[in-house]
C-alpha cells in the first residue's frame, strides 16, 4: 500500500498524489479488497464488550453509515460535527463522510452550548452526530434553537431524546452506499478543526483529502509501524491527535489501531492494557507520560512495547530520562500543529535527544527565521516556518475557512509562520522555546517558559507546571517568573501547613537555581489542583496570565 503513494524512502521520499485521492476508497476499501480479513481495529471499553473489525468490516459498516447519512440529505460539501468521544461509530462515520464528500468537524465532548453555537454559526454546520450521553445531548439541544443552519441532530445512543435521529436504527435500516461514478478532487475540503483557542476565538482550519495521505510519514517514520504493529494513541477523538494516531497513517501502513473507550483516566489501566493486548507502539501527550512514570512499572508486562512517541507540547527532559530508565525505551518526540501534519520529529535516522523535537520531516521545507527575516544561525532563536514557495506540502492546511485576512497574516510570500519559537543546534536538532506571546522578559532577559518548566519538572514533588510572567510584587524587576504547580499526591499534605509549604517553595526554587541560570528561577510559586488546558490538552498559559491580572 505504501508504495502506491510514495516515491523513494526515508529522507528522500516524495508523495505520489492521485488526482482523485479519497482515503476511505483508496485505502480502507482497497485493503478490504486485497486483505479483507486483516485486523484493522481493536476497540475495547470499560463498560462494553470488545469489538474487533477487519478492513472488510470497516468497508461494510461505513457503506451503511454513508447510505444512512445520504438518506438524511447530507452530501457533498455539507459540514457535519462529530461529538463522539472514543465511541466506535467515530471511525465508520469519518469514513462514511469521506465517501459522500461531506466535511467532518471532530469536536470534544467538553464543548459548552456557547461553543457549539459559535461553531455551528461560523461554519454553517448542517448536522451534529453525538454520543447519547445526557450531558452532551442537553448541551446540543440547548444550542440547537440558536443554530440557524442546523438541520439534523443525531444520537448514537443509548439515549435518543425527542428531536434527535436514532443513529443505530437508521444505519440498520439504510441501503448501503454505492460509489458508482462518484469521485472527488484530491484538494477538495475533507476535514476541519476549530483550533484550541489558547488566546483568541478558535480559528477554522480546513484540510483537503491529501491531509490523510500526508500522515503516512507520521505512521511509517515516526510511529515506525508495519502491517504487524498494534498501535495505541491515547487521545479523545475531538482533537487532531486522534487522526494523527488512530486513523489515517496507521491504516495506510496496514497496522492495527487499538482504542480504549473510557470515562476516567487511570494510569495503571493504560499500562495493564499494553500488556493484555500486546501493544507494540504507544503515543501520548507529555502529560500522560508524567503520570505514567509515577506508577510501579514492575507490576506490568510491557515486553511487547517496541516504540513510544509523544507530541502536543514539548516533553520535559526529566520525564524523557525517567521513562527510559524504567523501560529502556526512548520517547520519540515530534512537533506539528492543527494546521499541519508532523513537521519535526525523531525519525529512524534521528537519534533522540532529551528535550529536542527532532529534525524536519522530509515532507516539509522547514526553517527558523529571525525577526529580520534571515535564516537563524545555530543557537539563535527565531520562529519556526514552512517554506512553500517551491511547492505546497500536502499536509499543510488549505487556509483558515472564511478568514482570508488571517490566512494571509500567517502565510504570505511563500512562507507559513507557525508562531512557535525555537532554535536549532549545530547538528540540526530543533529545540522548542514557546509561543511568541508566551516568552517572558525579566531583568532585561528573555526567558523561555518551557526551559523553566523543564527545570521545575525535575523536582520529585512536581507533576505538572506552567511558567508565566507577572508584575514584580517588589516593583524592582518589572516582570518576574512565576510557576503554577500541581504536586504529587504524597506532597499535598505539605501544602496544608504554612511552614512546610514555604519550605517546599524554597526547595523547588533552590533546585531550579542549580539547573538553570539564576535569573530564570521562579520567584513566585503558586500551587493548584489542576492547570487550565485546551481541549487538546495543552496548558493555557494565557488563562493563567488573565487570572493573575485580575488579582
């Protein structure tokens, strides 16, 4: 399958893009014809029996879903929001929408009614397919009267209240979709995400059908999968990481995707599943690894695990080192955005370095530009960019839907500006510094929040940390570094006593001073039960800054 879409291999690869590429037809249905009994998906739940689907099963079930959606009047160019958590219909519905030419908009179950209204109005969403859970159904029903373009509300069950279509009954009664002469252009819209909204209202990021094809690099060269692999990416289906690791590239390679549908995150359960299902490849955001390394690994069988990866935000070196000490496996880091696929990563030809995002993907022309527009020298800080003057990479978004002004601001003169600040070393490794608006200027120095966070994370009391700048309480330095910290459970009793709390703060500050430059240590430390995060799990530094401004 890979050979159909790639010329060359490794660092010299080039994509062979068909004129009418459609992932559902050209990958999943193609596997169903060539290897119908090949296992494509293992789905398990904390409440329901396990399901195993072959590629033949996926074709049959997605054809039924496509026939059902078509019977409701959903077709080419229509926008459909999916609020499906990790429920099994997510996969068949994504394929079905591709087959009929509709645009899928995956969304998290954490959306409020206000969020749903904003999305429905902005994109003129025609239908919402959601979990039949009471809280989700209530929010969707509350939003519906204020969504003028919304025609269909569909529940996958178990609850199907009045005003909602019954997904399961409708699919069961539907006539399977037949493709006939139907086809799309490869650059037709296929998928749209609303960005996490760390500072402004979420932007609408539009991707074409070729976006799916670009994830071949994600699966083959970052996850390092083969047709014999069983891959487990830990993510909710409402954010981009799900299609990075639970759908596109994995099935092009022919690997088996493992899904665990659950309501509450329990680190020990994830480790137990790896042994039970003989998972060979695992991917999760850094936050998950921070919790995993707190577990007793000798209680779990991880012998099947051959490769581990992380993305979503930069990985603290202390977590990287500790996971390797426990398992013998290096975590392979990568970088990308909602607007892209994997742009930087630790590939087979790149030796992992703690704290580094790796090197540029062969699918992109990556550079770092300084404020004057020149290419940064080794060690010089600048913004990560993608050069598109010679050729637009197939994984790069089509633009911000209905916002050409914002698109031109981020992508002009043959360059797409990611807004993320980094530097590269003499060997070409990239090192993350932070978002442009997150950098802190204190005592005349520019401080990278991530660098300080990494130092703080090395302290045994710290589970999570967010570093921001606040006005100096002593009115001497203008701005000082502040760390908002979530501590490990065994340290929480110390927070109840003022003296022990102050002692812990002093100990963390001294620890950081011994790791990084003295001016970088957090002069202010605040403890929190949890850190504010985006729907994709990224820490919302902007919310912490806003809360500080109100104090």
